[in-house]
C-alpha cells in the first residue's frame, strides 16, 4: 500500500502552526519578562518579526522546486556531503525538539496531576498516542490535527477570558516609552523558542498541489499572525494576573495562572486545570509532526514508499524520543539544554539552511551554460542575386 500525499492549503497552514505552538507554550512568557522587564511587549513583537522573516526565507527556497522537498533537490546545487550533513542536523534537531517537549510535559504532569505515576509511563503513553495519530502518514494525520489542534486553542481563549476578573497587575501590561535595545534583543533571543518548528515546510510544501501553493503560503502567514495574537492574549492574561515578579520565579507561569479559574457549582470547579489538558493536545500535535518529519527528512527523496516501512521508522523514532526524555532528571537541566544549546542551534539552522540553499541555487542558475547550444542558422544574403540563378 502506497502512501497518499496531498493536503489542502488550510491543512498546510494548520500543520505549520501546530509545528511550533506546542513547544514553548508552558514556559511563556517568563523569558521575555525576565530579560526585558517593561520592554517585554516590544520583545514579543520582535518574536513575530523574526519568525515571519525566517519563514519567508524558507518559502523562497520551497519555490525553487515546488514539487520536491528541499533536501530532495539541494544536491543539485550543493555537494552531496554538505546535503548529507544538513539532513543529519535536521533529524537531530527534530529529535531534540521532540524529547525536550516530551520531558517538559512529563515533569508538568507529574507535578500537578500524577505525582505517584512513573515518568516512564507518562512519556510512553504520550508518545504512543502520537505514533497512533501518525500511523497512516500525512493525510489522516492532517485531518486528525484539524480537531486536535483547533478546538483546544478556542477553548483556551474562552477559559482565559475568565481570568480577566482576577487581573491585579494591569499596570504591567503597558509598554515602556523608552526602548532599551540590548535587553529587548536579549529577551527576543532567549524567548525565540516560541516559534521553533516551522521548518517542517521543507517537506509539507510539495504535498500541496502546485496550483494551490500560493494560497497555502498566504494561509500560513496569516496563521502565524493569529498564533501571535494567541500568544499576546496569553501574555496579557498571565502578566496581569501574576505580576512581573512572581511570573519570573515560577517554572510554568501559564499553568499557575489558569489554576485560579474556579467556578463553583460546575462539575469540574477547577476549570483552569483543563487548560493543561487542552495544551497537552497542542503538544501532541507538535510531537506527532516531529516524528513524521524525522522520517521524511531522513529520506529526502521520499523513499518511504510503503506504510510498513514508514511505521517501522516511526516506532524507532518514537523509542529514541522516549529514551532521550528519560535521561533528564528534572526540569532544571532541561532549561539549560534549551537556553545553551537548542536556541542557538535552531536560530542558526532556521536562517542559515535556507540562505545557503537559496544562495547556491542563485549562483548555479546564474553561471549555468548549455554544453550543446543550437547551431545558428546562416543569415540570408542581402546582396545582389547570383547570375546562375537567373
């Protein structure tokens, strides 16, 4: 049985949004407030700007050969060892993002919900669910994530509105009138993880039919703006409820803020804790896409032609993610891994990889020549006609 590979423009935009929404949602906006202080709102706006610029660069690379994944045609412009190194780095980063997100969610679940449950059981159950969602490859995966990703986002906004009555630090929401450039840039750098993951466009773009790809691009850009609005709403709610000092000293500020949503007489009176479950579904979408992309990036020419082979590789990737997540003893070293290793690696990758491929393609097209040019036709004589022909 061959794998069917077609998604709609809406599904493409939704998958791009799901590829980054679930990674840093639990720590947001701690790094922005901690590093920039009253300029945190400007740092949040800068996050959107760099993400849109980097995504636009990836789209420019996708347009070079819209019917192929990036690493499927990169060898036409770059030496094969360079492309192989890029593929290896891509797979490592996908696995790194997956195990960091999984370990973070496992620690959160054990802290708030399942203190007696072994961490292995939490992580394994979550990854097995992601494997089940990705079991039939991209088309069923995209249809599943339409529900798994959209509904939690809408319900999260509804529950967040219930926090408005508990906002006591409204003054902290006002942006500063003086912009301190260095703290703002530093906060933007350390909080950049909120948009990590949209490089999945390198394998998702050719899955959209070519006549619909420009529409898919516009949808993806608008989806990025809408997700920024979602982050902006969360920033206002969390900072207004917890205040800047308390927010910077807790591990999962969004979870702590939503725990305050308490509706007496409801079957689940601690309604705010439902947000954790809803965001767990967002994280499920993120993890599912990471596992899917590990396989298709590792075989850039779409060598996975059958479901059995795809599923074997899927299970192997899932086992690697669980094994890596269990090596983290607690949340403290996880923060060190994100700040010291993952952030510089991902920022460098998101900008340098498409820049290198696009520059190489530009130089090749500029200097390309035809080794067998057509023979020019002899020009017709404009002189007097020969007497022999007369």
